[in-house]
C-alpha cells in the first residue's frame, strides 16, 4: 500500500481490528501477482466494500478471507489469529454468492437448517434460529417452498438469511446483487444496509458497481491491478481521491492534461494543453512535470456562476443531454471533446445552443492535479 493509501485508510479506533491483511500476495502461476502486498484492517461491525474493475483482485481477496484460496505470501488474521490454513468451516464466516448457491432439493427451511446441522445444533435451537433468520428477511411464509418456486429476489433473501442464520462474526458477499434487475437491486442495497445496522455484524462486500459501493458502505477499498489504491469513506473517495485512477473510477470526472510548473504547499500552477494556466489542488503530484487534472462535472460553473472562480476557461458546446432534474452540457475544452458540465435545469441558459462558445469557471479547490495514469 502506498503512502496516500495508508493515510486515507488510517483507523481512528483503538480496538483491535476483526480482520488484518499483512503483506498478502496471491499468484496462480508463480509469476503474475493477482494481489500485491496487501495491507488492510477491517473493524468489528464495519461494512467494508472491495471495489474495482473486473480482474483487479477483489474477489481473490474475499476468497482468501473465506478460506477457499490460500495466500502465496503474507498473513490474514481473524480476531488476532492467523487463519491462512484454517479450513472455511472453522472460520465462523457466513458467505453469500451471486448465484445464491441454494440446494435445489431442499426447502427454504431445510436450506437454512443445513449450516446449523453441520454444527450439530439441537433441533429446537435450529428451529428457533431458522425462524428468526426468516423473519429478518420477511420470508416466513416461504419456509416450505423450494428454490425453483421463488423469484430471484426471493432466493436472494433466503441466501442472505442462510448466511446469517448461525450468527457468524463475519459475513462475506461476492457480487450478491448482480443478477437482480435495477429496481430490485436498489431495494436490496438498502435492505442489506439496514440489516447490517441492526445486527452489528461485520460485512465485507465485493462489487464492481460504484453506486452500490457508495450507497452501502462505511468504507470502500478501491482496487486496481491487485493493489489497493485508497481506503476511505464514500465522501472522501469522491471529494478527495488519492490518485487519477480513483478520481476516474469513483463517480464522473473530467480530465485535462498539462504540466505542473510550480508547487506551493497544497496548491500548484498548471499550464494545460492549449496554453491556459490554472491553479489546482495538489493531488498525488510531488514535483513539476506532466499532470492530469480532475474536475467533477457539477463543479464546472457556467456563465455568471463563474465569477468567484480563480480559473476561467472557454469551451465550445457540442451536445445537451437532458436527464430530468439536470442537463449535461458536453463541451470541447483544451482538446477534450467530452468535457462535461452538470447543470440544474433551473440554472441553464435557455439561449445556449450547440456550436456556441461558453465561458466557465473552476474553483481551485475543485481541480485536483494527479500524476498521469501509466499506459499499459
């Protein structure tokens, strides 16, 4: 983990974390590292999401934590004990998969009783825990049904109940909402978040969907190429990304390319392509040289709104995209033909037309200067 990641992920709690990854690596072929020198602490009761594009290593980390994969190097600790070679059934971890993994030949009640019977629990206690778990997800009336007799959303609730029925200290979720339609997925995001809040159990959730991560998480670990780029709250990741990858992956972001000419504390002077000079907030740049500036679309101030801004530029309007309560104005700015401003409908100048030149402003604190992303 780099210095920016360490600072962003710094914990304020004085208690021992429930989970600790220390210098964890994973390779399948002895050459390519899927996970590289991973350091991460997860607090008790936390909802932490592992977020990143496909193939970035997030699911591999979850599988190592679950015990289905073994680290090539490093240690994973659960409640202070190294669990690298502890089998999955001895970790007291609930698991929920995208495909639900319910036994098709067992009823809902029998599916929930299975992890309890493995633990040799008395029948009366099993019945009580199954009833409690089904009530938690409001599926009591489905106890006698088989998986194929239920919708995908109903099966997903049963899978969640099965992950929670034996009261684990930790619940792992691997893209559990990916198979649901948009409306049901958004409903289940809030439902899972509320269940987590009521139980106080630690949840670790894997997704590639940034909106899902932003909605549900206490903290988010953003992965790229097997490395955690930043660990932080949703607000911090959005407002104070550690580098150009995080800025581009979390939410929408405009990019302008240029050269840092001077650094003064947490601000820097940048000459962008085309010659204009801007004042920006220092991101991860440490010296003069090439930079990529990141600006959120809602921070682009058009027309009269630009007056308090230190930076003034001009763009040529290419397109209007109406989205109900706001409109996106796509412009050609300093060689970037996709530069976008997000404007409330009530604030849009109705006389503005495609092909017009438009003045806009950027506050220095809303422009962040990052080291350019490496080209693969």
